[in-house]
């Protein structure tokens, strides 16, 4: 049995993230949240229609493309941070 001070053991061990991995994941979450908000705005503008929203829709589309590129770059940074962590732990020569 586990004591009140210690949590019960879980089936799967928690992932141990390096500081670098955590930082990259935080940035990626920020991009995801921004993209989610922009897509919701885009959807509401599409429902409303009209010429006034067309310029904003275009601006949102451009920003979403930028976010895709930034997210892709962060995925590569995450891969490199993970590889470095594994190297420091001795799993990779």
C-alpha cells in the first residue's frame, strides 16, 4: 500500500522531459492555441459572410500558414532536444 505522502504507483512511468523539451513543447502549445482561436474566428467570419470579413479571412489564412511553418520548425527542435537528452543519458553514442 502507498502512504498518504506518496502517490500510488501508476501503470506507465511519467515521461521525464528535459528543460529544453519542456520549453519547446510550451512554444508548440502556444502556437496550437493561437491556431485554434484563429480557426474559430475564421469559421465565424465564413458564416457571417460579407466583404468586410474577406480581408480578415485572408490575414487569418496567412497567419495560419506562418504558424504551420513555425510549428514544423519546433517539431524539429523537439526531436533534436530529445536526441540530446538521450545522448546525455547514454542511450545514444
